[in-house]
C-alpha cells in the first residue's frame, strides 16, 4: 500500500489543516478504506502534549492510542515499532534511522521509508525537519522509496538560524500522525486524482533557545496536565511524557475553547432571513464543546471552592444589599444547555450561574436541561408522558443534587428522551451543516417536560409545587410561557406561577414553517394560541412561527443581559423583526436589562493564576510584577515603560479583529510623539483562519513586541488581565460582554466600542476634569478604524504622559463591582415585582 501510494503522496502539497480535521478518503472503489483519514495540524512546538494535536479518538481504535503512547519515545534511542507498519515521508530537512543489523539510513526531503511492525529503530535528526507518519496495517511491505517528484512542503519552522534555535528542544521531536483505517490486503492502484491532503508534522532537533531568538519558555504555569490549546506559531513547552490515559481530558479542553469562522452580520432588516444558530455552531466542529466566546468557559474553581470564596467575600467585602421579599418562592431555571454538563457558549455558563446564585440566596432552586449523554453521579428519579406531534411520548428524569453548604443547594434535573441522544452536537450535525430537522420537537418536548417537573418529581421528600417562578432562556425555551398559559393555567394549574424570559442574543429566534408544524396538531396548543407564535421571515414570509417572539409576548417579564441592549433591541436593527413586540413590552414596564455578573474567581486579591496577588491598595506593585512576568512568559521584551495592550476573544468580524489588524502599522511605528511605537500587544484567540494567519504574520513582523497566541488558555487570560495596561474590545455588537468587566477588576483599562453591555460597564473619559473621578476606560462610537485610533491614542497618551490620571482611572476600575451578587440583587427585585404584579396574560 505504501509503495503504491508513494508517488501520489510525493505530488501532494502539504497544507495546514485545523486540529482533528477529517480528510475524506476515496470511495469504496479506491484503494483506501471508505472511512475518513484523521489528520493532525502542523506541530509547531518541538516538545508538546501531543494529545492536543489529535481529533477525537474513534471508538476502539487502539492503533491511535498506541501511536500516541509511543510518539514521545523517539528521541535518539532504540524504539520498538508498534504493532502496525509506519510509512515515514520526509517533507523538509532529513532524518537518520538505524535499524537492527542494518547501517544508518538517511531519509531526505522527498523520500519515504517503510518501518515494519515490531522492528527496533533508532531515530536521530541532525537538522530541523518536517515529516509525516502514516500508520498502516502490517502488510509485510519493505524497502526505502527513492526520491520522486519534489514535495511542495509546508513552511519550515526554521527559516533562519535564530528561529532554528528557537524550535530546538533537548528531548527531540514528537511526531504527528495521520491514521488510515484498515485497508484490504491487496489494494488496487490509487486513482490519478486523490482527494486527500496530508498534514506535515514539524519536527526539531536538540538545543536551547538563544536569548537573541526571543525564547518563548511557556512552561511552569503552561506545563499542566490538561491544556486547552497551544500557542502558535513559535512557543516552546518543556518536554514531558504523555499517556493515553489523559487523551480525552486533553481533547475536551481543546475542543470546547476552539471557535471557527463567522461571517459578517446581516443588515438588520426587520424580517431577517431565518437563522436559529450562528454559523460557527451550525457548520463546524463538535457542537457540545463549541464556544461562542472564549471567556464563556471561565470557571476554573469547582463548586465547593466557589461557595467557600463567596461566603468569605460576603462576610468581608460584598454583603447582600437587597432584601428579597420572595425568597420562599422556588426558582426553576430552564435552559437548553448548562455548565458543566453541556455547553456551546455563554448561555451554559449564565444558566449555571443562575442555578448557583439563586440557591445561594436561599431559594429552593431547580435547573432543568436535556440529558444529552451519560452524566456522572446522576440517577433516574421518574418519568412523565408528554403529548406532542399527535401522540404521547415518555420522558425520563435524571437527577443530581449539588449542596453549597448551610442547607443551600440546587436540584439539577435532566430530561431524557432518545431525541436528545445526538453525539454529533447539541443543535445540529456539523458534517451536514444547519440544525437538526426535529429541533422544534426536541425543545418543545423540553419545555413541557420542564413544566411537568415541579409537579411530578419528589425531590428531597417533596415536590416543588405550583407556586414557582420559571426562568426561561433564549428561543429554545420560548414556548415555556405559552404552554404555561394555554396548557396549564387554563386548566387551573400554575395559577400563581410566573415566567421570566431571558434574552441572551436577539439574532437567533427559532423560526419554523407554520403549515408544517400546526399549533394544535403538532404542538398541542389550542387554536387561539396561534397568534402568539406568528412570525415573519424573508424566506418563509408569513408562513412562520417564531418561538422567541412567542416567549416575549406571553412572558410575565422579559430580561436581557444589559440595560443598553434592552434599548438597542427595540430598534429595527437590534430587534431583528421583534422590535415592536419588545417596545410593547417596554411600554408596560415589563422589559428590563440587567448586566450579567462575573464569577468570584476573577479577583486579583484571591486569583491563584497570577504571579502576585494584589488589591486596590497595592495594585501598582502587583501589576508591575504581573506585567514583567507576562512579558517574559510570552516572549516579549521586558520593558515597564511600554503600554502593554491585550485582546482576548473569538477571531471574527463581529469582535472587530479587522480593526485591530488594520491599525497595527500605525500603532507600532514610532512617529516621534512619545505614543506610537511605545506599545506591545498580546492577541489571544481562535476562529477565522484568515485572522489567525494575520496574528502569526504580525508576530513575525514585530518580534518581541507582538504575541499572536492562536488558541486559548484560561490561565493565560487571567494573567493578561493582571499584566496588561489596556484591554481592546472593539466589538461590532456585544449584548453583554465579560472581558471588559474582568479587566476593570484587575485595574486594566478597557478601550471598547460604545455598544450593548460595553457601554453599560465602562465609564468613559470624555472630559478629563469632569470624569477623572469616575472614568474606568475609553469608549469610541462608530465601528471603523479611525474612531478606534482616536480613542486608543487618547488611552496611550494618558498612559505615557498623564500618569496620575491613568492611576486614578485604574483606582476607579478596580473598585468597581461587576460580580454576580450585585446582578442577583436586580434579579431579586424583579422577581418581587413579577410575583406581586398580575400575570402578563390571563
């Protein structure tokens, strides 16, 4: 097989591909198996946790496990080949192999060699090189292939002597592997056109990085057992052994923080084209582990640690301010995803925060979400029958109790039905694109099952009963207030219950064709409820139901994630066709914006992930130490006099990444004004490949001044907040946003676009004499680079030339309070209003 394939392999351009990319083999008539070929991305660190560079291991594939386990052993010593043959193709440089009883074999660029299962081979590499290893079934082939047509190799890491030094590591190379499934023993020749890209695994030789090469020793903090991502293109991790035991953990940490390309938004027409999921969810990757925002998965402390930290903070710094009048009212949070069991983005984290925060306040709290898979420490507690789509369906309930101390805790209930058991993803199959065809059925089933749970489940010796307050989240639960009104209240159930609808993003609304899903025959709702579901869409026209619109119209109160976003969504552009319903709700004083809170662990006085803890009393010393450590860690010149600017987020148009890359030449060039050129930049994120390449290019162009960290690591984000002077967040729109609030708690001043929650959470320096006592950052209006330049120049000018003013703004920022207890005060106030007012509909 290797000999037959070699001429074709040698003609292939070795292309960069994303981690775990699936490369499709030819059809069943070709030589290769009909399954997919698994490939790894370019390995740009010579000593690394190799587990991060593999896609999800297929069930029962012991060959991949064996390869991973043995990969790190090929370091200049005799190595026993695993139980499968390996074809090694050298794409740059050369390697030297010594087999048992044979002289040294040199394999150079464009050459390949077959290593048979079980033989002993010693690997050495006299220079930096790249090669691909292809795992094959043991077919008894032999020999070293002669040079063929030169390979168009992927770019070598070592393009200069300095870079060659940087990519050396004492323990040698850990190769990446493309695994080919079992093939027939006598394959026919490969077709002329092979639909296959190979991926080069960049290797390196021994040696230490020189100081001139800007050593990137990202070790210590980074060298942990579970790593979520790896910095590219030139960071070095200290070598260590790997084992297959931690494979799944390493893959999970990687996948759940990786994001992908997102297209530019639409023009905000009042009846936009139907889109229930953002592109990065519907088209790419494992949706159960796909993050919409890199800061979405920010919780590093477990529940017990968070509860202990909260108790201490409430006693010392942040006592509860609002005396809620309905703490005896049970809270039922309903969400299509919830941390830590299922998540695609910030919704899961916020839903998990609701469950924790309301329980900590003293409410009896239940959180209901689908049972997408087998969850640890959950037990079956009951079942119910739900009528939907013309017949009854039995759903099961799984249960886990989490106790937070002092008798407080949350009952987590997971609705089980076969329709939720989709390993491809929460909302759709990424290989097919779009959402599942039965999503309306799935989430209608969830909402009715959630409404049944407080009535039928015996939790802790009693049911929750009817007098509860439901908190529904986004379009997936938009039918919950509709079912409560038309299915339950009109049958004298839940007469005193209320439902609050939380809107996290108006861009996704749950639109479906009305004639295909009749209100009565499919959803089990009376005909008079049809007008509540009526929607409009450029594709569907009036033949449309809108789940989010129904929830807005019927809910007793509508809450969104920031006050300014509550205003923006009442405009045609911000409301995406639902602005009239939202204006009507606001006119009845039943629409409110409450800024999301941030986790207690984002606190420089308690943060274990920064080199020196500090508070509002000694932040100058703390930030100076953290800044120097961050500069060393990420390969920047250690210089306290420069302004260190950070960006952390998805690399996509909506986050304004193009504005940052457009102004880099202006920002980095010394113009003799004492501002431009006196900066360093750290940009950490993942997403659009074009932006990823721009980060790499910028780092190459401005060595020692720019770090382009393609990937995400939560600990690094913590240290960026502590070490940076300024945070950039030029998002086109941002319903709430979290990094700008993290930054202020660490005395880092944000420069943000004046939109959504950014406008609510950052107080701008518009007039120095008037705003010095309150300003915590800088805001610019207008989503273009010139507006960003203007406000960023002001921030840098204050940093360099008005030290006292900058320090005063830092003091303002670090003394601000954006933690969840303050947000929950507002939620409790509106729970009181909601429970005491008449229902929205009766």
